[in-house]
C-alpha cells in the first residue's frame, strides 16, 4: 500500500489551519475576493516569487517577511496591487497591520498575495472594513471556499489534498492555485498556497519547495508572459522535527506530487485552450540543455498553433529544438507524438495518419523529442493557442 493517499477536497483536510473567504467588492460585486489562511501556532514558511523586476507590492512584502515565523496569509483577487508605487506597498502593510491587530499576532508574521488588474490602487478602506468580517468567518471548513476566492480568469477552482505516512505518524498536505493566463516561468504566473501539518525546519522546507517548484510551476507555460505577482508559499508548523531521512523523503515525494498536480490543473485550464500537452525532452547532453530545449518547444507559438489545428507539424518542433541553444546533432534527433515516430535519427519516417490524428485530437498527449546524445531529460507542460485566448485577453482591463 502506498504511503501517499489522495484525499477528497482541499485545504479543509489540514485542520491545523483555519480559513476564511468573503465578498469584499474589491473590483466586482457578488464574488469571493478576499481570503485568509491562519494558524494560531507559528509556522515556518518557504516561498518562490516572480523574477519580474516589475514585481507587485505584496511580493516585496513577502520577500521581507518570509524568513519570520508566520501566522497568516491575506489574499485578494481582482486587483494585483502592482505598478502602484510606494502607496501600493504602504497599502499592503496597512492591511496586514490591521489584520494582525484583529488576530493578536505580530504584523511581521502576516504575508500577503494579490492577483488581478495591474496599475490600480487597492480600495483600502473597503478592504480594511471587511477584515473583521473575514476574521469572524474563520473555520476549518471554509478551506473549501478559498480556491474559488483566488480565481481571476480561471474557469474552475484548483485544489488538491493528500495524506502521507511516516515513522512518526500520518500527516496531511493540501494546496490551492490560480492561474489560466500570463503563465511562463520563472515563476509561472500564478498564486499557489500549500499547507501541511508535517513539521520541517525552514532551511529544509525552502530547499525542498524550491526543488519541487522547479519541476512543476517552473515547468509550465501557457502564453510565455510572466506576471508581476507570481507567489508560491508553503506553511509548516514551527516545531522541532523528529523525522528521519526516510520521513523527509516521503514528505518530499508528497510535495512533488502536490506541486505537479496543481501545475497540471493550471495548464488544463489555460485561457481558451483545447489541449494540455507534455513536451518531454530525453537523452539531452545535460540537464540545462534538456530544460532549455523543452521550454523552447513548449513556448513556440508556431508549435502551439499547430496543436490547436491538430497539425502534425514536427518541423516546427525540430526548429524550436534547434534554436533553443541546446547541443544538438541532427542525425541523432527523433520526434514522437505519443508512441508514433514522425522523425527518426535525422530523417522523416512514414506513419499511420489515421492513428496519428486520433492522438492529435485528444485533450492530452505527449510530444517526445529524443536528442540521442546524453542521459538528461526534462518535461514541460504546455497548452495550445486558440482564437479564444485572443478574445479573453483583448478585453481584460475593461
């Protein structure tokens, strides 16, 4: 029997924390847009944030506080609080300060994350006045509301929960994410929050979290656009760890499963997409080349439009591999759609067109690019590029 088991639902499975989500009316009425993750006991936090130099105020605040013991994360949707200058950062600090008073905790133990339209100041008074209502709504059960409260152009809420068994007992982990557009590493454009009742020292937590993000949230692309607000945070109780090496390995396996599942949910909900395709590079010269080539293929607009049209245009894939900067020998390169080879050792091959069309029409399939010159591999998850993507993003601010 596996030590890791999937659970129904999401955050509400981790009862160490309480949650709340309310309608504040930050930008729209009649939708959940202000939410909270809270622990009365101090937690260690680890975070990975956007590398965009135009980073949002809440990202700046999180970077300043992530190494503190953390009790709460305040989250708002529909307004990114990005490109809002000094006032934007002061607004974030004011809201977290007011929240800390209501919760009787240190203001530096409160993190904040925002998503939504860029360049608009938060409606601070409205949000401040809503904080008592938010705190009064805290409960374990309200964890079920949070994945919907953080959505923007998402079409469905994204959550995942698992339990895992170690030598010290049974533990739980749950995560939520939002993201459907402006998705490109590093980091992929999104908000992601993971909570666990498994105590892990902060330096280990940060290392394992970064590693898991690298092969999940940093291995997906929808449109090649990086956001100003990308934030992924994990919370773990700030207690002495009594776990052995095997326990940490089990936790790490659970964390990788969690992050890959959330990443898959994001790409499967890509704006206007009809496909969720794995680009797998194998036998590359080194790890860097494998990731570089997979990213180049996955982000190619020509490859993505061919996916949308069910067009087996492997030439575009070979081209993207060639300009990726990865070491490549044409006479060793092979390309497969699922199990069907279209290009083998540098030459085109005959294939069954009907069988290939069945693959191309599937919602999910795998493109494997075999470089044939080494032992390294890497996977990227990508979506197709459709007419609807243009329609959605042509009117986002209005």
